C-alpha cells in the first residue's frame, strides 16, 4: 500500500515527506495506523549522523500512538481496532532477559531491529522498489507502520493519541528512570541535568515519589519556569556556574551534621559526556547514584576518577525508563487519564507531517519541549 512518510535520506539532511510503499503484516506482525508521533532528541541524534547504528535511507520516529488496522497470521495478543503504542523496547516475556526479571531490555528482536529490519530479516518499507530501513523497530514518522505484536502496548481507547504518543518514549523514560531504575524514595535530594522533554519528566517523576529537593541544571534560562512548573525547587544555569558547577551543587545539597553535600540521585538528560561526569561528581559520597539517560554519539566516552566509585557513588544507565512496555505503558496511560501525571503542557507544538522539519528546527532552537506530528 502507499503511505505518507518522512524519509531520512542521508545524515544531516532534512527529512523528505513523500509517498512510500509499505507491505502488509507477516506472521506475528500488525499493521498500525499511526495517529500521532512525538519528535524525540534521539530522532535528531540519528538524523545528525552521530548514531553508530544509524542507517539511511530510513523512516525514523519512535514515539507514536495509533490503531491496529490489520494483523498477520498467528497474532493472538491484539486485534484489529485496538489502540496501541509502538514499543522500541519490546516485551516478549520469553527471552532470557524478560525471564530474568532483572532488565526491561528484551532481546527477542534486538539484532534485526538494530539492522533496520523486521524480525524475518526483511523490510516492509520501500520507495520505487528500493528498500527503506525501519528505525528502532517502530518507524512512526509514517501514517502506517508494521510492528511485531510483541512491540505494541494495548492501551485504553478513551486516551487521546496526540498526548499519549509521548508515553511511547519521553514520559516513560523520565518517570521510569526515577521509579524503576533509581527507585527514588520520598525525602530524597536529586539533581536533573538537562530540562528538555526527558528531564522534565524526570522532575515530574521525582515530584510523584515525594523527593524533597529537586535541582534542575540547564544552559537555557527559559527552562527555569518549565522545571518549576513540574516540581523543580532550585534552578542552576550551568554556564553561569562554569568550572564551579559541581562545587556549587554539592554546596547546595549540604544537609545533616557532617555537611558533606552531594545529591542522593542525579540524572543526565543531555547526552553530553562531560555533563555525565559532572552528574556523577555531584552525587553524595557513600551512596549517591547517578543515572545516565542521555545518548552520546559515536566515539564519545565517559571518564571519571575511579575514586568517585571507590567512595561509594554508583553510575548506572536507564533505557526506556526500565519499563516493560506491554505491562507498564498501559498503566502510565491510566496515570495520565487519572491526572496523576501531566503531559499536555509539555506538548508545546503540533504540526502536520508536511511540517515535520519545523519540529526539528524548534528543538535545535531550544524553543520546544515536545513537538507532536498529528496525522
Ligand atoms: P531535549 O533537546 O529536549 O533536551 C535537552 C536539554 O539539555 C535542553 O534543555 C538543553 O538546553 C539541555 N542541555 C544541553 N547541554 C547542556 C549542558 N551542558 N548542561 C545542562 N543542560 C544542557 O532532549 P530530550 O528529548 O529531553 O532528550 C535528552 C537526551 O535523552 C538525549 O540525549 C536523548 O537522545 C536521550 N534519550 C534517552 C532515552 C533512553 O531511553 N535512555 C530516551 C529518550 C531520550
Ligand atoms: N543506537 C545508539 C544507542 C541509542 C540508545 O541508547 N537508545 C536507547 C533509547 S533512546 C530513545 O529515545 C535504548 O533504548 N537503548 C537500548 C538499546 O537496546 O538500544 C548507539 O549508541 O548505538
Ligand atoms: Zn526517544
């Protein structure tokens, strides 16, 4: 069938909105009509050419919501008409990782997903007979896409697509990093580096679990009001603090008789390896945990003095907020519908697919929190 898609033709080039061809679902797969998709910084990361797994030409996008319009042979867990959120982290419930209960990183289809292919090793997308790559197993920058049934979360039908698409990545990543990865307790002190579409959801998660002091760090002063809107208690401009940033943060978090300082939890939501180091160093000696959420480009490496870890700090990472998609995503949609979490104010811009490149421009300019393409 013919579908409308934004095609990433080459690294660093604007997306080309055009008609492409999509084959129907094969065994174990579903055809989803995408109703809305967010634009995450990771789409920009891959489009820029920094992603070591980046493939071109491809249909990017991984933050969608839509309706199942067809199912392939053998599909049992979802049906035509179901409302779903595509999952770039699937949940097969059978692979060693799913069965371990130690991680959300299902391995059932990760190898082919990283090659831009469906699990049978082929692509469903093409243009003029030439193959187009899938992206993150989701390719939501198209009005129809094909996914394995283990890579969709069935959600309630009264939830608006143009808001819950954000649960397909940003909301779940931020809130999940707090609740699943760090397991932050009430009364904790926390520092969030980078107050964009992910960092604000970390802040929202910290407020939800009852964190006491929530410090936000950004280089853009416009983010102060955004952080405060979702529960941030203190704002620090990293450029103003300069080389003294870590010392300033440690000083801000001094509590108790020993006056050592440092946060119980820190979160990197920038993808900048120098910031990741600052986030580790701003943790409390003996127990502080620093969670890396940001994604860094090919060739980038993190560095720190081992002393930071010897003295009890913990460095860990979080993908998709440690969430098990088919189990956890429907619950997060419920939280949104029950007004336990907010999404609407973070969606600062909406646009038709034809204007998708404007969403990337707004991100570059630091003017948006989330742009959502509505089909
Ligand atoms: P964004 O562009 O919306 O926000 C990034 C923020 O970081 C901006 O507010 C920017 O001003 C700020 N920033 C930039 N440099 C900084 C610095 N030196 N110090 C402090 N703040 C700085 O991006 P986003 O959508 O929020 O994504 C954030 C990161 O998370 C990206 O690297 C993205 O690829 C990654 N990500 C990871 C996962 C995961 O599962 N691990 C999921 C989604 C996104
Ligand atoms: N392809 C990159 C890694 C990108 C990455 O880490 N992606 C995150 C999700 S970002 C969503 O916005 C993730 O889930 N990682 C786990 C995985 O299996 O990819 C690279 O560096 O090669
Ligand atoms: Zn994302």
